[in-house]
């Protein structure tokens, strides 16, 4: 992660709609060659660590998409190469490591948003979507099993890192899932 100087904490934010309890907001920049045009680009990203009970949802989006009429977490533009995507995920690992220090007993959740391609006006299915498959592959390789047990729920494209402690892991995982499902109306 050579560009950590381009990563910074911005603010804490309370939820106005009850979708989370507290959020920590970070900004980072990635530099890449646009796959479509071949031109050098610099893109600002927002990463959010949203605390939901005893779970932290890690989310990110390109700042330019914040006012899009579509879900800012779902937009796919096809301009980022693999290297740029991996750089974004590495910044998300930085968010996780900062949250572990602040909230050492919390677990983490990633929801693979259904991709939306504005050029074709097509939405991806929720079941085991592309972002979920990427999260599953990346997180299973980059985060070990000493602090967390890895769980995935393909039906909703959810990947969880459940913090290990004295509570039986299956009971904790069910409690966290039940909490998230009731809060967001998932089934």
C-alpha cells in the first residue's frame, strides 16, 4: 500500500435514518490508466465504516458518483483495471485495521452491491454477484483466521468476518445475521 499518504479520516457521522448507528468516513485517491481511453486518471473515493450494533459494514464509492440518480455503490464504469481495484480493496483493509483498534470486539460485513451498468441500463442479480465473488476471493486470502471466522451468504451476496471470542462462533454468526436481516429487511 504505497499511497497511504493519500488516505485520511474525514469525519464521524450519526445516522439520520437509522440505517446505521455511527459511521467513520475516509477519503482516498487512486491513480490508474483508464481501460477505455488509455489516459491517466486520478479518482477520489469515499470509504465508510458504518457501525450497526456489533458489526461494521465497510462500503466505498467513487466520489463523482455521490449524486448519481442510481445507487452510488452499484455503478460500474468499466474503466478500472485489476490493479486499481486491488488498490481500492487495500484501502478498505486500512479502514478495517483502524476499526479493529477502535472497536476490538466488532465483526465486519461486506455486501456485494448489485452492479448497475449505466451504458446498458442493466442491473446485476443479487445472488452471488460479481462484487461478492471478488470480496470472497480477496478477503479469504488477505485476512487470516486468527481473529475472524469467515462466513458467506451467497443468496444476499454478503461476506462476514465474525470476530472470535468466548461465545460459540455459530451462535454469534446467527445473532449478527439476524440483526442485519431485521434491520434491512433481508430474507
